């Protein structure tokens, strides 16, 4: 008995493209959720809203999800606005999602700082908690997006 197999159409490229799209959808879902959690973890630590409104995410090799942001209220008679430009690190074939902010005082809010008086202001860890406290949920988002592969 002999069996003959004939490949009529090779769909490898199509399958790989669809897998790439599924990975990007998964990372996008994780980025959106982590961004939301970071904003929630800032609650009670908001002055003008600039930092909260600046939190965004970006996939490897892509621009940030937002191009600009602004404070909800002014401080000292000045309203603040910020912009994102360029792409996140990485390129084709690299898969990562970045969540963060480019507001210059964000590290002081995240990690804490010492006042001129010597008093220590504790960090809020809004980004760290957004990532570390929800890893199981992010895993489920990725699994859902990749189901079928």
C-alpha cells in the first residue's frame, strides 16, 4: 500500500501573519489593562492630573497609544501639556509591551523622594503595582488572544 501526499497550497506565511497579529492583540490588551491599573494605583495622589493622563503603553517598534496629554487643571496659572514621539524599543519579530510615562517627576512619585527638610515621601509604586499585582490576569489575556494557535 502506498500513500501519496500532495501539497496544493502552503499557508505557512498566512498562519505566521495571523499568529503575529494575535500576539499584537494580546500585548495590546495587556498594555491597555496595565495602563488602566497604573492610573487606578495613582488615585489619591493626583494634583493636576498630568501624570495620570500621561500614562500610556506602546508595543515594540510602535508609537505610544497616545500622542499627547494634558493636565485636567492648571497649577500656578499654567496648564501643562506633553507629547510622545518616536517608537518603543524593538522592531519586527520582537514582542513586548511597555507601560509608562515621560513626565519628568514620575520617578519621584513611583519611587519616593526626600524633601529639603529631610522628610521622606514614600513612593506610590503605581507602575510596579500595575505590572506585578496583575500578572495572572495578563497571562489570561494572552492565552485568550492566542487560543487556537
